[in-house]
């Protein structure tokens, strides 16, 4: 293939190519480095990040930090462009600002959780070990959009519970009151072993945007469930009317084992009197049910999914719908709808709303290895017939895939990211149950370095994109926090047989930026080949070769050659051959 002849065939000049390159709008990820933005690389370890939206396509990320002995919760703001907010301190803002007061603290702070405040800032809560008398407590802090810790709040965090005993395993939900210049508050739920509890109970507290604990709520938290036995692993979601719905696994019964219960807590700090005391049973089937996940149904109720052991020697994923009234949806099966059967053993479900009253549920399943799956359960309680009956496999790679996070894509599907052996990988499943053609079969690696990384956090950024943060060991000494934006790929049209040629600008070879989706149409069924060439005429990659159906189609090029190596920035050609004819499309990478 001669470059000169291709320019003639395309009917464009070099000047036209450059003009088009400048005319193509740059996407929000223009400043993101190929292998992630360094969020915190201070001496000592930074790990276990959590992330939330800044309301403008960026993210506020918090983590556990060991640079100081007793001040261990930090946060940083990365803009949608990939640039760190210059108003925030380099390597993050410490959320406990009176280190002198903590000099004699017994321990530090761990396991932060985070929600947006509705004004570009965030509320962070954590497990706190500053007191050797009360053991582990619950504290929270408000960080403003400016990067400053809110001076209206206590310098070292607002105490949500300082009761004696362990308060841990936190979950958090925004209270929905932010906006119009007023920062919103948050609901925090946890497991609690204070004196008087029945082994372990579930408690909750409401902190206002002012930094004060809601005076309507009990000091040190409201008992959401104080039934006999252990209540563990709470999850929480906003109810859409100022309160929250909480779910947990429950060992109050000696005959059915661990079960799944839920409860509605009103904004007033009272348990909803329409719901049973100590919670509504969602599943009391034989065998153990545990580790629930929760998603709003958009109508003040919730869909709860869990790992279920009712079948001997195997675990699968079930889900149930509880209405705002506290009644289990009669359209759904008693004790839940089974939504998985793709693997021998399945666990750790995560659910997000589909925007239509149903939910997308992700889980990890053991086949030969631990792999990722997803399923769509409709508002009616029916597993979406467009999806595979046992769940959609998100990857077919023979690697260990676990510890996922999931966010909605805004169009009825979801973006899922997970630990993939030593990598962080993402996949996009569409509302139709089909995997996004812009993502490789095994998912999109977010970084091409060989260093170990994992413990991913994920926040949706709109338009099918997300920002992922992770714990990273690339410096070879300790762990740091990095983040990258996962973009929905922009499709480019390849001229079909007899079509009109044009010139396009592709994305740079950045694994998280996405593949180049090439769209084309075949007038009839038959043999077709779509290949990528460089300027020397060397075939870089063959994307399609073989029989293809007629009609509109698409295929993704991940900007790698046939050996899996990222191509260098430059001009490339996509040649479509069908029925003995060929047309060439010119591509540019930068």
C-alpha cells in the first residue's frame, strides 16, 4: 500500500488532515496520564481508597494514610480533565487538622467511606481508634470544594458514636439536602457491640451539613436492629424522601441460619412504624444468606441482593424487592429471585439501579478461576430475557477476578471494575446485556505497567464513563493512590463499499481512554476483512477476517498491534475489504 495513492484515493490534502485534527473536540480526559494520575505519593503507605463525585465530572478521593502516626484520613480532588485541583494540598488534605490533640491517641483512623455534599465537597466517615476506653468509634468530617476542612465542624471530626465497644463496618448515604449553597449531610450505619447489644447489632446516625449530629436522633446512634443473635454487614441507600433503607444479614434464627432483613429509617431518627420492629425479613430460606447489597427502586423502596446457600454445596445470587410500605413485593418470589447459575459458587454481589425500577447486579463466580458476572433483574422481578439466563460473563480470561466495584452508566447498563490478578480491569455491560464493543473481551486494563495494583474504587462521571482509583505499588517501596478516567469510546465511521471517504482523529494509546470503535456497513452477507495499516504500508492489526452478516456493524481497535503492544502516536489506515473491493480510512493518533 503506497501512502501517496491512498491520499489520492481519499481525496484530501495534508492541510485538510491538519485542519480536521484541530477541529475535532478534545474530550475531558485530555490531561489524564496513560497509566493514571498520581493522587497521593507521600512517604509511607496510602491505601484503601473510596471515591465520590464532585458534581462536575471529577472525583473526590479519600484513603487511609500512614505518613503520620495518628492522622490517617486524607482526601484529594481530581478534576474531570485529569488535573489535580490546585486549591487542594499536594498529596491530599488531612481531614483531622489538630494533630496536637491526637498526639496521645491510642490508634489511628481506618476504612473511610464518602458521599458528596451537593456543593462540590464531600462528607467522609471512618472507624476511629483514638480512645483506648471506648475502643473503635465512628467519626465524620466535611471537606469543602475549596479543599479546606469545614471550620464549622470539629477539627478532628464530628463524633457520631463514642459508645463503649466496637463500632465498625461502616456504610454511608447522602441525606439529599445539599445544593443551593447549602452543604448536605449524611447517614452512616455500622455494626455495634456496645454493652446491652445482643452480640452485634445495627446502628445508624445522621450528621447534618453543619457538622452537628441531628438532635432528633439518639446520642451515639439509633438502634436499627437489636434482635437476638448477630446482625452484620449493613448496607444503606437513600429512600428519596429524606430517610434511608438499611439491609443486613441476620442470625436471629437457630433453624434457618443467616437470613436477610431490611429496615426503613425516617429522617426524624425513628424507625418507620409501618415496618416490623427489628426489620422486614427478605429471605429466611434454609441455608445461609449473607453479604447483601442494595439499590434504590426509584419509588422509595429498594432491591436487595445477596449470596445464598439454600442449595447444598453451592452458593448463588438471589434478590428481593421491598416496597416503600415495608411489604415485600408480591410480584417477586418468596425468599427472592435467583439471578445466577453461571458458576459453581458465586459471591460478593454489588447492585446499582437501572433507572427503571430494577437493578444491575455484579458478582464474582468460581468456575476454573474466580471470574466476573452481571445480571439484570427487572422491576417486575423477572430476570431480563435479553441477558444470559445464568448471568453475563464480563471476562473470559483465565485470571483471578475479584473485589469489584460497580456504577451505573446512566443508560440502563453499568461499568464494573475489579482486581484482575495484579491489574485493575474495567468492563462496560450495556442495558441490552451485551458487552460494549469498545472494551476487549477480557476487560480494559487501566494501566499497562507490570506493578501490582488493586483495591479499586469507582465513581460514575456520566455518558458511560467513570473514574477509578486504586492502591498502586509502582514505586517499589510502599503503596500510593492513583486514578484514571475510563471513557466511553467515540465511534468512528469507516466508509463502506461505495461510500464516501473522510479523515478522523483517534484517541492516544492510553488503556483507560478506551478503544477506537470502527463502524461500517456491508451491503450483503459474505467475506470481509478490516485491517489497520501504518504509513509504511505494514499491516499493524487484522480486526476482522471471515464471513460477516449484511448491515451496520462495529468493531473495536484497542490501539494495539498484533502482538498486544500499544502503537505509537501517528497516522494509521483502516482498510475494509468486502466482495473483492476495498476502501481505506485514514486514522490519526496523538
